[in-house]
C-alpha cells in the first residue's frame, strides 16, 4: 500500500449490490485499495468482474436497482459519503473526474465542445463565461488539439475518435482533479491513437501529480502504463501489487491464467491457453469465487481466502498464497 | 440549403402535377358527371347543350389540356352546387381550418410535451404510468366519439359551451381570427380540444420515448460525471436531444391535423375546408373536390419541406446536401 | 406458442385486453346466433319499441338490455352485428393491403436496383399522405359503398407493409439460404415465395395488429360521415351517426352503446398490439 501522507484515495470495505429477481447480487464485494499522488493504479478484470461498477461507486454514480451497500472512502483526507448525491455532485468533475469508453457517446451530439467544457467549469466555480471559455481553450491546447480557439466551436461529430477522447481528457482535467478514473478509455481505438491517449495521461500525471485509476480488461496496456495493479474477479480483488511484481511472479491462479493467455507470451504456440469455464454464478459464492474454474481448488476454498502479503506491497487472496506466506 | 429547398419544391410541383392527372381522370373520365346536374326526365337536347357547354364532348386529352390551362389560371371550375369558383370556396374556408388546427396543435403540445418529458424521466412513477395509459386511451378513442362525448358533457348536460359554429371574428395586427373574441373562444374550445387529443397522445409517446432513450445515453452519464446539476442536465442536455424528433413529427402531425379536421369540423359545424369536402363528396360536387385535393396536396408538401428544413437547422449533424 | 402466451399474460392489462378482444371476436363471429334480435329482419322490429332506454321493456314483454334505436332495433343486437360488419370490412381491407404490400415489398427486395427504387418512391409518396386523405380521395372519385371502403383501406395501408417487408427481406436476402437457393437455380418466383417470404414475415405481426385497428377506425369515420358503408348492413360507425340526431333529446344510448362497443374493440386491439410490440423488442 502507498505511504499515508501521499495517499489521494483510500478505499476500504466497498460493496455494491444490485437488486434483482433472485435477491441482491453483490457486484462489488468488500473491495479495498488505495492510490497515491502521481500514481497510476490499474484495475484489471474481465466482463462481470465489477471493475467498472467500482469506478461508478466511488463517483456516486450507481443508479437503482444498484446501490452502494457499504464503503469507507477517504479522498485527500476527507471521508466521502457515496450515497449523498448532493455532496457527491460537488466532488464529481471537481476532485474526482471520470472518462469513459467511446468518446463519441460521451459527448452530447448537439452541443459544441466549448459549451460542454464551459458547463464542466461553471458547475463548480463561479466565473464569467468568457473566462471559462479561455480556460477551455487552454485545456484543449494542453492535450494537443490543434487550433483550439476554432475547435472550441466544433461539434463532436466533426472530430476524429482520438481527438474526441483527448477532449474528454481535457474536460476531466479542467478543474484540477486529484484523481481521474478512466474506464476502458482506449478500448476499440486504433493502436496508434491508444498510444497517444496513454501518452496524454502520462503527461497529466507527470505535470500535475494526478492520481489515476485505469480500468481495463487489457493486461498489456496495464503492463505499459500502471505503477500498481489490482486484479478483480467476480466482484473481488484477488491480487494486487506493483506491476512488475505481478507480471513477473503472479500469485493467484486467475492472474496466472490471464497472463498466460496474453498473445505476447504465446508466440510459436499452436493454441492460445484459455481459462476453462465461465464466470456465471460466481457472484453467488461466499467462498473463493474463482474455485469453480481453478485447477488447484480444494476443500478449504469453500471459505473466503484472506488477502495475504506475498512480498512487500504484493498481496493475493488465495489459499496457495497463504500457504506460501506461512511456509 | 437554397438548392435543397428548390429541388424539393420542384419535386413537389411534379407531385401536384401528377395529382392533377389522377384527379382529372377520375373526375371527368369516370362515370357520367352530368348525372348530378340533370334529372332523368330532362330531354336529350337540353342534356346535349349542357354537355357541350361544359366542354364534355371534346376528346379526353383536349379536356385535360383545357383543365390544366384553367388550373394555371387559378380557375378550378365552378361548384355544381353553388356556382361559385371552386378554388375560391376552398380558400375562403381555409383560415377557419388553419385557426382550428393551430389551436389544437398548441393545446396538444402544451399538455403533451411536459407530460411526456416527466413520464420519460420517471417512467415508473404515478405520472409516468398514467401518462402512458392516457396516451393509449387517446389513440383508441375515435375522434367522432370523443366529439360526441364532449358535446354531451359540456353542451347538453352542463350547458357550458355551444355545440357548433365558429364564433365572431376580430382583427388584431391585420390577422382576423375568432380567437380574439370571447364568443369565438367559447366556440373554438370544444372542437380544438377534440382535435388535439390524437396529436396529444403522439406527443406524449414521442417525448417520453425520447427522454427515456436520452436519459440512459452515455453522454448523460458523462454529464453527471462532470458534476452538473440535475436541473441543467434536464433542461439542456436532455431536452435539446428530443427537439429534432419532436420538430419533425410536429410537421407531419400538423399536416395530418389539416386532414383529420374533417370529422371535427363536420360534427361541430365548423366552417372550414374539412366540412366543405365532406359536403362536396356527399353532393358529388366534383370541381370543389378537385380544388380541395389539389390544395391539400400542395399545403402538405410545403409543410413537409418546412419540417425538414427546420430539423436540419436544429440538428447540426444533418446536412441537407445529403451527407449525414 | 404457449410460452409466448405466458409471457404475454405477465402484463395484466394486456391479458385483460386480449380476453376482451377474444370475447368480441367470438361475439362477432357468432352474432346471428347470439343476438337476441335479428336486426336485419324488418318484420321483427316493432316501431312501438323505438327509443327505449337501456333496460326498457318491450311491448312483447321482453327486456332490451341496452335500449333501442329510432327504428326499434335492439341496440345490443345491432351492436353485435355492427361489430361483425366493422371487423369483416377492416379485416378484408387490411388483408388486401397486406397482399399488395407484401407482393411489392418482396419484389422490391428481391429485384433490387431500378425496380426497387421505383417501388420505394411510390411507397414514400403514399406514406406521405394521411390515410384519411387517401380514403377521401378514393371515395370522392369512386363513390361510397362496401367495395370502395375496402379498397380505400387497402390503398392507404399497403405502403407501410411494403416498406417494412422490404427492409426485412433485404436483410434476409443476404443470408446463406437464399444464396444457396440461387445457386441451385430455383426460379425467382419460387425463391421469393418459398424462401424469402416466410422468413421476412415475422416483424409484420405487430404492424398488422396496429393496422387492423386503424382500418376499423377509418371505416368507422367514413361510415359516420355518410360516405362509407351502405345503410343496409350498418357498421358501428353508421349506428353511432344514426344516434347522433337524438343527442339533443338526451337519448344518448342510441349513439353511446355502439360507441362503447367500438371503443372497447379499439382499446383491446391496441393493448394487445402494444404488448406484442413490447415482447418483440426485448
């Protein structure tokens, strides 16, 4: 975990449930992590892992039938009440910003870029529109949009996909947030564009010491970008630690499976190794949720494995790790 | 943009032209138009005189050319019933229909749009469910039945409002309308409400569907992530998104209103073009029927073009030159 | 089929609507046997029984549950027969529209190119006009009467069927089984009829229901205005207009009873159609 003074965000016991026909489903189950200044935390998982919902929960954007059941969230020393919408609105777009997948659908099609940026500024600070507009132009310039004074009057459909995502990043950084949550921002984009976006984020982090949570299913991106990684499965964090440690010596069968299926590691093989089984019904298990698909599953896995330190700063929630730590 | 309007207008003229051929063929080539004018006991010599007088003994294509030439002169022939110029009769009554249709449209929008927006925003609330049930009811009630109902309740039982006719007309800023007199308002209320029911249902459904779609759109989520207030999100982000479809449909609905007014006008004895066409059909007054059809088609085309233009102005994504 | 019915019935209003609709269809089909009075047989009508309010007693001692009209016709029976007429005419019209629309739709989708464009232009033209206008044109040109009304309905509705079917058929046309049929050198007619048609028809089901309701409405409107069906076989629209002149005398039931039948019919059809649309979308 990061050093207390430099901590931007600390999350403990975060749980989010969705009410359904068969009772409430714990989509995020007792999740804990923290992010420090200038640090990029990658949250990795497949669909259904709860990684996006974790992001929404921290932002207070969980809509019925979902709700945050519990959570101890501290942002820059202040406790956040995730269920108090009025209070969270002051935080959203201000101290914490979020960017989403597919910028075409994030930006309102009928409003100019400038208007949408000015909205973001004026929602949190009082200033004349003119001033807000020049701030917007500056922000566009910072993310590398050419001729920002002209672009400010454009509509989203007049920009390319990469530029739109830059605009989204610009909007997110307008109010100097302490933390940016990025939910799959490069999924579906060209590799070249993806590289540009990654670069922009890295610049923001380097320039302003912003903290970033990067949510993705793409282990490769995380490997390039993140300082620390948290691996999620079926609503729980199963492993977390420094990126290099996780890549070199993964300590959870799921992580091992994920890494094993990466293309880069499988050159020359005829078949890509896959993790057998599927995530269905894992959310209902109270014990280890990965057990049904795990080659090493044992009777002890019916109880929820605790997070155990495998090496400095590197934790894993697996019975194997517990044994390794003890023995 | 000007090019676009021009092209559409030309297409419209072509359409009107085609319509004239259809109308002509049907009216003058089908059946014996004389049968209306003369009784069976009229001697043949008189019949022949009438026929040649109306030019009905000339070959068909000649008749059509004469017909066309007359049309371009604004001469649609004379009513078999009143002897007045057919087109004149139609134009004379058009303001009354326009007045009724506009009033109905305004009522429908003022009630339908806010109701629809609220229903779309909170679809499971009381208002939401009532609104959708209400709109379904409105669509199922035939306009002549609702007219009867309104008359029974307000005119006969409650004796509040008169059963028919148009009120006195007053002139404001050069526009004369019965809306400007108290008597006029009393008389227009029931027919306008009756006519507004169907478009009201359409507006409720359209706006509620539009709002529902927009609310779950990701740009709304992004707007919330920016920390915008609910008020701003609702008033600007959501509303702006439903304006284009509402505007397009308004144009179409208005056109439909002009046609659907036939029922309301007939029941409430509203002296508009709808009333005229029904009477003309019943009395086989063909010149008036043709005049009405040509006129309606033209109005319709103009309204459609206008709606498309307004839509393009409101939605920057639409370019009239064809590329979307 | 049974599974569909079960899903359908989850919405109670829709289930109620379906029940009412089935009941009305039953009544319409068996009206001659169910109706207490044969309203077409003038000898059974007693002018002394005219304009009796609902529950009134007849001269012969029976009860007229829903009252009588100005000719002494039992309104319950007249409405049942009227229901029958309205339904038959609407169904005839919509079926004709369906036949025409399907034909042109499949043709346009299969032939493609200039044929497709030409047909679709005509469709767009037709769709630009409200149905009442088209119906008025038809009646104005060809006069009133049963066949004309059915024709008017058919002409005002074929276009929407054509367009919807064409859209579906165009998608189907790209699928493997059509390509297989073409390779096997089946005749165009056979491909269109046997392969394309059955697989493109499903989305039409919701549309057909909506259009039947529209046809009923249209016919009622025309008959009400006196330019629809003839007086000899009155539809609900005609019955309603018949009673109109007695409104001022406060004998509302003469109009309201057939009116209630009509509204109930339209409501139930719309409820069913709406539910079908909901199920289709999910």
